[in-house]
């Protein structure tokens, strides 16, 4: 048992060292993945899968590979697999790009295109076919060179230029009109009200017995007893206020660190079963996901 415990401790320490090593790259990976799949939440799932695959693949190398391009290559593959897995029919595949020459001089358009891409929320990028989406994100959001993009996507520079030109043109087109504000479900509204009132007994009464907690990038717990400290930790701080919202089209709770903040600092996602809370996913420790989210504060039902 002692040997097993030592092995677990070593694995945990190794994982923490690896996460510290990639901490500066992780927000960039998320910006790419979120725009590729059109959701900051699904983007974070892909980042976690990318880091897990990278961590376990390290044992196959004699020395550390160039970290940033290696991680982006894994993340790109995971994002494309995600799109294929859910049969997202986004147009021409990556391996079918025509190597035509863009009529626009790319250098002259870089500054304007970068500003437009940075303003665009993650779901807007789903309007682009994957090849155009990848090149626009890598060039205008991440700042990669054409040569770097070609190496990452295994394309020629002329193909990258063509996809970039078409993607920029498409991104400039008006987006579909925004739907009217939607009503939040009663259970989510009640959870937010009880949480904001610090009525922890009321919050716990909404949980199923084997509720699952995922404090993303920190810990996971199952069951009311094991999740009790989560609410105690929130009770000990004051930097939060929960507001029901739609984030990239998904019903969630937007968490404002200060009432005067124009945008939420992070999100909490609830899974409901018969109006009770079956799972809580809290993104407090990965606040970078809020930067690119399309957030619509929801109106509560009366």
C-alpha cells in the first residue's frame, strides 16, 4: 500500500509540475479551441483533453519537444475530431483547400482583420469552414505567421493565404440577428437566489445525494458530504454574485467578481435532474474562458 501511495503522490506531483509548465500557454490554447468549436465550455474540455494527452505522451520523448507548437498541434487535432465526431458539416475539409492566390495583400489587411477577429465571439467562428476558421484564428487571434500556420496545419503557404483571405471575407459579413432574451429555468434561478443569499441549507436541499462537483483544474468530488467544503469556501469570500445567463447558447450561471464589472469573471454550469442539482461544474480557476464567451444575461421567470 505504501508503494501504491507513493506512486499516486508522484503522479500528482508530476501533473502539477506539468500544469505549471503550460500555465502561460493554456489561455492561448483555449482561445483557439473555443473559436474552433464555437463554445468556451467545449473549448475548455478540448484543452483539458489536449493537456492530458500531452502529459502522458511525454514519456515517449527523450527530451521536451518545442512546447507551444506541439500543444497547438494536439489541440488542433482534438478540435477537428470534435467537429467530425458530432458531424458538424462546416463545408470543405482541411485537406481540400485550393491553393489559389488571394487577391488581397495580406500584410495590408492584418491590423484590421486582427481587430475584427478579436471582437468576434467564439460562436461567430462556426460560420466559417474549418480550414478558414483555423487560419483566421491562428493568424488574427493568435498572431502566428503564415509559415507557422502552414507547418501546424500541414498546408502550403499559398493554401493558408487562400483560406485566410476567404475566412476574413466571410467573417466580415453580418451575423444572424440575436434572438430575444430567454427565460432561465426555475431551478437555476432558485439555485442562484439561494446561493446569493448564502442560504447554504437551501442550496444543499436542492442537491441529489450523489451530486458531482467539478472545480475545474482543481478538484472533483462526489456526494453531499464531500462537496460540503465547496459551499463553505464560498461562504468565506465575498468576490462573487451569481446571475442566470446563457453562455454560447448554454444555460449557465455568470459569476460577477464585482457588481460594477461589465462582464462576468467566470461561470458555473449546473446539470439538472427532475429540478434538482445532479452536477456542478465551477470554472473559477480557469477565468480565461470568460474572455471569449458570448454572454446573454437571462430574465427570470415570474
